C-alpha cells in the first residue's frame, strides 16, 4: 500500500503540521468535556452577565430598553416576545434562541452553557428553569470543574407550566403541555400533555380540548 494513502497519513495535517487542540469554547460547542474556569470563556461570560445586570435593574416602564438588551444578550430574540421582570442565567442568554411571540413569565432561570431553542408562540410559566449545561458523574472530574452541554429545544406553541424544570438534551414537541412543577428528563412528543417527576405523558390533545376548557366548560368566544 502506498504510504501516503494509509488512514494515518490521510488523517494527518498537510506539511507535517500538528493539529491544533480544540479550545475550551470549541469543546463546549461540540458537547465535549470542557473546563468552565477557562479564562477566555470567563471573559465572554462576564461581559454578558453585566448586560443582564443592566436588564434586571430596569423597570416595567423601560420596555424598549429591555427589548434592546435582550436582543444584544441573546443569540436570537424574536418580534413581540417578552420576559417578565428579572431573569437569571449563567450566560445571560448568550446561547438562547427565542422565536416570535414568545411569552416568559416571572423568575425565569437558565443554566444556559449550551444552546436553548424556544420556537415561536411558546408560553413559559413563572419559576421555570431550563438547563443545558451539566457535569459528569465522576466526582474527581466535577471537582476539577469539567462540564459539558446538551441542547434543549421547545418547539412551536408548547406551554411549559409554572415551576417546571427541563433537563439537558430534552426536546418538547409542538403544542405539548408540561404540567406545573414537572421534572422533564426525556423528550415529550408533539400534542402531548405530560406531568410529574419524572415527567410522563398523561394523554394527547383531542377534539374534546377544542370544545371544552377547565372543568368541562364549553369553549365560547363571544
């Protein structure tokens, strides 16, 4: 076999150059273990946290300023979206992608070291926490400040009930409803109503849900 065509040769960089190791932030983006005390990461994180401090100091009458800061802080912040009051997040939403017409109630929290996608028309109740960053189980690795990320995706028109916690790597399907105080550690399919700790599908939306609400009251709009 021609030495130049061996797997080892093909995998090696040209001109004998050594492949540069990934930076800690590149490892973070790929879902690999990375050190959260990396100076480059900390500098960017601090900049965004200062923007969050500015946001949290504003009042309800400062709506335009709040939206401007959200657009600066977050990866995306769509038209007609809103976050009530203050919110708290590891990265102040830097990796959070929020679509259009999203409503997020009071005391919103994120461990947002990894990507979080919130699609159009999602409703999020008060005291909800979204977690896209976590740690390995190994105590020595945790002690050495190694961690990793797994993205969260909340699809269009889902409704997350008050006090729910969404764990890393979870997708909530379109139109799904997550009951209050649920702990969601696995994907929830579209059009499901899911509750509990751990969160499990109770049932799926039906034609009856289009006809009645609450305690079987008829759906009347006029």
